[in-house]
């Protein structure tokens, strides 16, 4: 079985050991779970990564709640990635997520009425959430008031993040977050 009936996921490998158990690559023809994971703790770890990207594109605003439109945008973006790179677009997406997932964050610690920031490690689930959110947000920002469609912008963002390019919004946010965490050690 192939995602969207076109791309194999059986030979896609996740190199980041922390994200390996959270990036779900279950082969589905149409990545649409109908929110069956909603009321289970850590249930979103069982949702296909392509569907999670589509869900993240449905943020409040113009595309809020339009799942078919988001799935079509992701499908077209995967086509564009395949045409530009010649690789399996699911593998490129996984590599982009690995490169955009931050490893450290800061948290507020209040001690004796004084608040200061402390660097902490991030759980793998949150790393995945942030990476997918930043990929979708970067695509939305690049297509807003632009001649680019959301499909092209998403493909550009994923390709840039997969090559670890600092022009990618997601990689830029990751570097900034890790820099702030390094300063607050």
C-alpha cells in the first residue's frame, strides 16, 4: 500500500533515534484518520506523518477545517518534491522533520521571587510537533500575499529544510531556539 497510491513508505528510514518511534509511516492510501486518536493519551503518535502535516496546514483562518483542501495541498507538494529532487518525497519530508526538530528549549524557573530561564531537553513528541508546525507555518507565510500557491511554498520549505538550508523558516526557528537555550544554560 502506498501513500496517496503513489509513494512507498516501507523503504523510508528515520535516522534520528529519538524521533523513530514517533514518526508514524503506516502505509495509507488516504491519510485521513477521522480523529480516532483524539481522546487517547499520546494518540497522535499513531497518526501518519503526512496526515499530521495536513492537519497543521488547517490552522485557524482561511483554511481552518478544510481537510480535503489541506490533503490536496500536501499531495501536490509531494508531487513537486518528487519532480525537483527525484527522490521519494516521504523520505525528503522525514529528513526535513529531522533537520527542523529542535533538541533544547528554555523553561521559566521561579526561585524566591526571582524568575530566570533554564535550558532543558525536549521530548521527542514535542520535537516532532514543533518541526511540523514550523514547516507548515513557513509555507503559509511564503504563500501569503504572494504569487506562490501553498503547494509550491510547502514543497520549497520541505526541500530547504531537508537540505538543512538556513533559508528555511523551520531550520531558522530551530537554530534560534537552540541559541537561546545555549545562552540560558
